[in-house]
C-alpha cells in the first residue's frame, strides 16, 4: 500500500479534525508524527507538522473533501 501526504497540520486537534472528516466520508487515513508532536509540540516545525496520509488512489477525492470543509 502506497501512502501519500495530502496535508500537514501544526497540532493534533486540527489533524484529527481533518482525519475525522475523511473517515466519515469512507476514506481511510493515517496521521504521521502525531504521537511525538502531541508529547512535544515544539517539535512540530522540525517534523513539518503532523502529516495526513491517504492511499494514493484516494488522494484526489480526499483533497476535494478537505477543500470543501475549509
């Protein structure tokens, strides 16, 4: 399975909101670096935030959904 990052978030709250929106639409997604940034928020810049990742074939639809909710 090939995952790609479709967006980055500075904190757990905004990352989990976006993840919840996509999961409600039936798109499985994953958060990368959420644990470390949750514990050490000051590392967000070093890791480029929390990455929201989806399967490559879901990327276009996922981006469209997030754009509609922004």
